[in-house]
């Protein structure tokens, strides 16, 4: 059976609206998916929603709804947002799906040799849905820094996954590269975290403390804790264990996640897989956070950026461009409206939009809209391919812009509009002009080809304008100037 490609994204809770971190997951995974499909690969691309747990039950109670009705209403926010980001996902999983619930209970029973019951007392954050060590609680002065809530002291009888039994195998997989963490410094951070071994992890909670979740098989008083339920989605969505096609796609080629959940994906998830006798994912691609003006986004501070607002104001390709080029794929990035609008007006508007508009207009004006032959594929794309294969999508886009700017420089140097003035006098001017504009159109077609993973609508428009040798009459400016959040410098000059 031939292995096909599979990429996953972390599934968010449905108790809030989609945020920039979710958008990064979807965008990064979509870029990889479109790139692989462009190169003839068969790809499955998973997204979904995490719908169990006390946070969901609390929000449902606040809304006067039962949890299932609440999640039925809320998951749509994420599904519609994924479509808004133009995400080409193939599989959507909800952790309340009947197949998922049944598969998770099968997984629980299969890993029984590594499950035991024990008592636990410790500090718990409901926002994180996880316990922290005494050391962590003390270091944070008893308050979760992510949720600004005091930790609760809980004492419970739970089931545990003996993750400690898999420490050596997970360490070996990371050190040999059988499971890679990208970027590599994240791998080193994680290896340091587990230098004394993985900790066994609580995988259930008493029903009296966690009512909304998957029941533990054979113990009606216990409900599965979030990790076994949520992490299993990567397998269940492709048909594990009862639909044979899952074997064509597992192990996942790339799992995209934020740096805040790496320890669960590099520790608990591999322990589950090893307990099931399944191979580990090939790569965990860890992205960073997006700050605004250097500060963490916070509802309390009121500096949260709504990704839907950006798309509504500037279009989805402008959104995709900024967050794939100006936010490093493997690191942290910063967003301000000024940075965004500057990138939109200068890089998309001046660099790319003007190049497309100028070349199309000159072909229509000087060549009756007809390009006799296109001068394709001259530009070296080795650096682009290396960046794409290295999962550094920001660097790949940098190389595209080198080509865009080189084309603008070429047009300024050869001045096709000046050549056009000689058409009546110089017998060689016509062939020279056709050659120049053919080269320009061919370069734009190659740029369009390289933009397919990043800006699919823009790539399609470039293709429409130049691919068939006749530039259509209905050309439009790709990125008209926008000054919604900054001042138009043209007004400042005229004032």
C-alpha cells in the first residue's frame, strides 16, 4: 500500500471565536497542502473542533443550553472561518462525532496495559484543563499566567497513562530524527524538559468533576480527560481503527501546532501511539505566537486582532500574504495595522499589483493584447524549493519577491514604453518590444505559479491574464491602495 501524505492542525475549543493562532495553523497547513498537490501528491488535510470538557459545559450552562446543542451551534464558527481563510482541508472532525467517540473508547481499551488507577492531589487550571506541578504553581504565584485565574487545589482518583514507560523510545525517536521537531531548537527545549523522564499523566477525571466527555469503558464513574480524547482525533478522522484507508495516510507527515502545546504533542501523543503499536508522526512543525506592537494579545488589554476583520477589509490573499511572509513560519511575529497596511500598499500594491497591471496594459496597448510566445522558467527556483521543503514558507515568499522586484527593475531599465515610440522608425523595435513583454509575462506566470500555495486567488488571476497568449479586456488592479488604518501619504503631500 502506497503511503499518501497527511497533514494535521491542532483542534481548538469551540467556546470562543477563532483567533490569529488558529489562523496560523490553518494557513501553514494549507500552504503545505497546496504545494504538495501542485507537485502531484495525494494529500489529506485534517481540521476540527475540540468539544468536550468543563469549559464547554460551563459556557453551555451560561447560555442556558445543553452541551451538545451548544457545540452544535458553536463549531460552525470555526468551519466557516477555515473557509474564509481559503483552507483546502479534506477532513473535519468534531470530538462529539459518534465515530470519534467509539474510536477513542477502542483506543482506551487497547492501551490498557499502560493504564493504572491512582490518587492525585495537585494544582489545576480549568482554563488549561491541566494540572501543574507545585514548582510551577509557586513560580506563577498561584495564578495561571495564560488565563489569569488562580489554580484550584484538587484531590481526585483518576486513571493514568504510564507515559514514563516510553521516555527512552521518544527520546531516541527525536535524537535519530525518526520524529522531528521543527525548528530544531524546540526539540532541544523538549529534550531538556524530559531529561528526568516523562511524567505519567492523568487521562480521566471523576464524573462528578467532569460531566461532559467520553465515558471510560467499564467505569461509569470516570470520564476521559481531554488529552486522550482530543489528541486521538488525528487518527480517528482518517478512519482509525475500522476504516482501512487510515493505513494509507498514517504516520502523519507534518503536524502543525503552536509552541504552547508542544509538550503534549511530543510527550503524551507519542506515548499513546507507542501504546497502540503505531508509528510516530514524521514532523511536528511548531509555530510561535503573534504579538501586537510587541505585546501579547489580551482581551483584558483590548488589543486582540480579529483575523476576520483583516480579511473583510483587505481580502483573503492579503491576509494570507502578510501572515505567511511577515510572521516567520517557525517563530514569533508581530502585527500592527501600520505594518500590515504598509506591506499591503508597497509589496502587494506597488511591487506585484503594479507589475501585473503595467504588463497587461502594455501588451494590450502595444501588441493588440497578444503575446506570441512566453519566455518561461528562466528564474532559478532552487532557493524557493529548499525553503518550501524546509518548512520555511516566509523565506520561500521572500525569494518570490526577489523575482517580482527584479522584474520591476528590468521594466524600468529597458523601458518598453520608450521602445514603443520607435515602432514607426525602427524595423527591429516591434520584435524587441514583443520579446521584452513576452519575458515580462513569462516571469509573471512563473511568479503566479510560485504563489499558488500562498495566494491562490491572485495566482489564478495572473494565470487568467497571461496563460493563453491573449490578455483579456477585463483586467483589474489586484491590490488597490487602502488607507483604512494609516494616513494616505498623497494627501499629506497635497496638504
